[in-house]
C-alpha cells in the first residue's frame, strides 16, 4: 500500500522500494540497499542519486564506505512544495513565451480568407480550452446558459476559476438562463462578477446546451455530450448577435 501511494506521489516503483528500505534499514551502503530491495547495484546508485537531488536522503562516509540514510519522511512534503513552485514557474515562463509569440503566429493567418473557421473540442479538457478562448474577448459575451449544467459539467472550472479570470480581464457577460436553483444563486453575484443575467421559466424554457457569442465567434457547447465547437465567422456571429438582441428583449419580459 505504501509503495502504491508513493507511486501516486510521483515515485517510480524502484524509487519507492529503495526509499522505503532506506527508512527501514537506517544508514546503509548502496550494496545492502540493492540486496534488500532486489535491484541491481547500478540502478540502485542511480536511484540514490535521484533521491539525493530531491532532498530526501543524505550520505556520510565511514571507514572509506559511503552510507546512505533517508531523511525525516516529513521532508516529502517539503519536496512536493518545491516541485509545485518549480512547476508553477515553468508554466508561467511557457505562458510568457506564448504571449510574446502570439502576434507572430496570428500574422501567419491569411487575412484575405473569408471562409469560416471551425474548431472542435472534446472531453472535459477540450471544453476547458474552448471556454479559455471566450476569456480573450474584448467585448461583452452574449450567452444562453444552463448554469446548473455548466457547474456539473466542469465543477473545477465553473464558477470560481472562470468567474475570477473574467473579472480580472474585465469581461462583461449577458446571460439568458433557466431559473433553476443554481442560476438563482449565481444571479445574486451578478454585480460582483460583472454579469447581467435574465432568468426565464425553467418549466417552459429548460435547455442544456450553451451558446456564447463574442467578437466574430460563436461557441456551441453540449454538456451532456462533453463537446464544444467554435465557429469563427463575422457573418454568423453578427447574425447571432441580432437574434440575441431580440431574445434578450423577450426574456426581460419573462423575467
């Protein structure tokens, strides 16, 4: 069980074996550790070097022999904390590189092309990516959304992450939603979350798919089928904006 838990924490099976034997045996030469863990000496030395770099074991020389000892197991938490910090720094650096590269990548697109561009997204990861695109909007996002299905569909994305990012980027959202319990609760946060929501009778207008209209794009999302499509077309987006204006007026009367 301990080995399996360590594997889930990022250890390989052999690393977990060497580490647990070091805890049990106290300070020992590599040859003893290799024998007890049933791993060849060369591999054991490589693993010891890796665990030393992670700050989990120390060494001491006695009578010309190097002994290795596991540090307090609580150091595992310090190691994971360091890993988290390093990972965050790496992601931030990659993000900065992409931000600097974006203008050059966008310039590669053919500005003469009038053909709509369609991008398909599948699964939870894909849907997250689709909604990240809406967070690039420089104008109000016009949405038809079942808030309850959204929260169930991506529970670690909505509402905290998405709403926080939207507020940080000062994105305004207009939303037409069925008046279920979840949407009523979120409606109370409209001002704080830079949103304007109109609630319509769930008994008559219940729906699950979501539509977001922003700039020259329209996002269609199916929570039940876990997929999303973004169509980039000024003509199609303009049409949906006009239809939304009409739907908004009608929804205000129902609210």
